């Protein structure tokens, strides 16, 4: 080929490197491991990350579960241009700057699925398919059928991840926990409280922020939870009203249209906005997102595609959906929490918070996916639903010495305000949000 006719590839990395929080490597070292494409090497990257690495026409990308990472391959006369960002609108803005806006459509963007290295060859037209290499595969049924042992290991791993995070953030910054008094936020708060004391750090840095619309059950639950443990002084309610819920803003923020994620993100925006109004400089925010996925605690009867057998037999079903290479896997969004974590990430980022959920860390998921769910439940749905509370309660007791209260499960959005009130602002129909989403790009 005449050199003048060769394609000249271009890569535009719009990811913010300061968001990578690595505990055992420098960013350059982590990037080298992603570039190697070696799954075992990438698996050793400890922390939160979204990393692109390039060698000539070969590009490799990988991310942790809590970091959305999107890419778009544009056509230029000179050759392909790969644009990588955490958001669709950032990709579109870059295309506009380059005079390529006509090529954009949200369905043409691609999400790097969590727990995979994605390899792309920038060879021109037609573009070859990406190559996916899994780098994190928990061992199933690796835990004994002993809830005390499982609980201690699960919350022990949670405590280790919180300790790594606490020692990596600025020592002067206060720490907030998005707190409902539910199992997951309760475990995160109590374990963080325990870790701070164990590290010799004053727990006065800590607050439990509870969203309060005035008539939601979470306000009462959060207060009762902490008062039972004589920790009520840490509670701070953040008031909100129905006027704070804007469906159009929420869809624009998360760039998705799944009703439960829209509802959750709307509550997240209200909470983050309320904290920001009260504390203009607050940065650090912990939450319990991922706890339901880890212990497979979602109402199976609400999803006609699921049975208890599909839930307990499929590795990380709630984390990854049906998985890469399956018919129902979305190239645009990925699946499961790999898709849904934007409900937590995007509202926090929009309001200027550095947010973290320790339940998303591989060491914690390793324990939960190792639980012998079939042996412990014998395919009984109520037993599966009760398992999370038992595991977490016993684990919190073993690690912190605290007797954690356990309340009936509620989703974030259903605890912040009654469901019938929620429906006044947020309809249940996916089609409504899908139309709003597509209108952003009309």
C-alpha cells in the first residue's frame, strides 16, 4: 500500500485520571498491565479504575465495576478515531468539536463491560469486532455452608476495603455515608465507624446522611437503627420535596431509561444536592450500592425472565446481566450492575462528590459469589431473601462487636418516600423514560 493511502488512527482519552484510586500500583504500572492484555495481571490491579492503554493500532481498555467507561469509533478520511469517556454527552461534544457530530447516535456508543479487558484494533473500515477477555472470575461454592464463617469473611473483606479507602483519602476530609438504616448502608456505616476507631481516627469525621421527604419510612428507620446502638449523634437528615425530583434531569444525568435506575438516581440527586447545599465543600461519600447484587437479594417475582434457579446458577447474574456474548447482552450499556452503577456514579459526580461503595470490590464479591447458595437455600425463595440479613448481621457482630438491627428490605426510592407519592413524579413505564432519553439526541 502506498504510505499516503495508509490509515492514520487517532485515540482521544477523555477519562479523568484523577478518579483512579489505586492501592498497589502507580497509574503507569496499571496501564502497562492493561496493555499487556494478561487477565491475571489486570486482576492484580487493586482499586477503582477506568484505564485505556495503546500500542500502535492496538487499544486495550478495562474498568472496575464502579466506573462507567464508554467508547465510540468515528470515521475520518485519514482513518478511525476512538473516543473514550465516562459519558455519552462527552463523546458527542468531542465529535462536535471535530466536525463529526453527524456520526453520533447513543446506540453507537459502547460500554466496556466490568471485569473484562476489551481489545480494539484500529485498522480502518470495516472495523473488526472487539475481543473480550475476562479478568475476574470468582470461585463459586468456595465458602463453607456456615453463616457465621461466611458473615465474618464477608464483612471482614468489607472492612479491609473501607480501611484501604480511608487511608487513601485526605485525612482532613469528613466522610458521609448515604444512610437509610437498611442492611447495606447499615453495614457500611457500622463497619466504617469500626475501621476509623481501629485506625485511631476520630469518628467525628463521620456522618450518616438520610434523605427525608417528610413522610418516607427511611427517616424513622435510620433514627431507630442508630439509637438502638447509641450512635444517634451521627445522624443528619437531609430534607427534600417532590419539587426536587425532575425526571428529565435524572434521565439526562444517568443517560439511561430503566425505571428502577431512574428512580434510584432521582433520590441520589436529591440527597447529593441537599448535602451540597448544606456543606458546599463536602467531597467524600460512601454508600451501599452492590450489596443487593452480592447476596442476590432482588424480588425474583418482579422479573418474568428470572427464576431462583437462574439466579443461583449464573455467576454474577446481578452484577453483569446475562453476560458478554449472550443474546441479551447490551453492547451499548453492558448489563446488571455493570450497567446500573451509573445510578450512583453520575449523580455523585454531577454534584461534585467522590463516592465509593466497598461492596463493588472484587475481594468482597469473591466471598459473596463463593457462598453455596444452592445448599443453603434448597431453591426456596423466602430462604434466599432472608440470607442477606443473616450473613450481614452475623458478620457485623463478628467484626465490629455491634448488634446490627435488621429491618424489612426496601429500595432506596421506596424508603425515601411512599411509592404512591413517588409515582406522582416518576411513572413506572420504561417507555416514558426512553422517549425522554432519545429526545436528548433528536
